[in-house]
């Protein structure tokens, strides 16, 4: 469950964000979503649009606050992260001058885990023999100089979205859906409509960038329609170019 629901990744993201941005450890502020609702249909639809689905932990300094979020994510299939499979893990860092850099390696197994534990033990041993005033702090920032930059709520995050919904095969249903999206500042970038399955029409959409709070309002209204199955799938999209 810790892996599938993203809890382990949220723990790691909490530490990495503290190292990167000099903020206190704030695990409770990490938006966390697992992959248990992802279906084969989503994997195939993502591939149709040129994406793969990866479970990412994302930390960004937006200038208005820090984003801390873990969730399934569509990433372009030509990016390095899209090729990370199996028990392999990767950390991608985007620096102001150096651009994107990725660190890749095994994220599970007896020897990789033992290596990390032994490294921690060695570090603790060294700490006993070094004056703490002379060493670099563990997280790269002295605790009395930590940043108080706010953590953004998930509603304040903006990104593109993948949407999958099932609607009744009736006239005007799609028009109702697109009208609600438009009324809530959601613009459609691409859409595909599958064949009718047991009276319902599967529809998959890709949107332009939109604030998550607006997207949530739109999906709540769409899900309330009698002609739409309330089980709407929403996956965030990251281009990884910034």
C-alpha cells in the first residue's frame, strides 16, 4: 500500500524538497494519490496521445509557493522518465543553469537497501568525530535559516489534464460536457470517442493548462449530470520541460 498509494514516494519527496528549497519537513502538506484506479484503457489512451503513465513525486518552487504532490502523471514518451520501469527509480532535477539532470538506479532489493542503510551508519559515525559548527548541515540549510515559503494546496496547482468519462449514447450529452468545461475555464486540446459499450460511450480528452480548483468544479458538475457516469478519471500531465 505504501508503494501503490504513493505514501513512500511522499516521504521521499518531503526530504528532497527540504534539501532543494530549504523548507522544513512537511509530510502532512504533500498531496498524495495512488495508482489503484489506473486501468488498461488509460494506459492505451495515454499511448494514443504520445504519453506514458508514471507515478511521480513532484516538488516545484513556483515563486508563489512550493508544490508538493505525488500522483499518477502522463509524461511524454520521448522523455527520460518515461523509460523508467520495473523496480528502477529516478530523480530528475531541473536547475536554472544546468537544465534537467536525472539520477537513475535500483529502488528496491536487498543490496540497494543495504547500501543506503550502511551509508547512513557511516555518516552518523563521521558526525561523532566532526565539530558540528564546521560541517555542512545534513539538508544543506541551517535549521535556524529555513525558508517559510508557503506550500500550495492542490487546488492552486495548474497543469494540463487527461480525462476519461463514460456518457450515455444520447443527443446533446457531449455538448453539455464541453459547455461545463468551458464555463469553468477548461479548454479542450484533443478528444477521442470510443465505440458504445453497454449503452455508454467512452470519451477521452486532453486539456490545456488549467488551475486544478477550476477543474474540480467542472468535474463535480459533469459528474452530477444524469447522462454521465460519475466515475470520471482525471490524470495530471507534465511535459517536464520546466
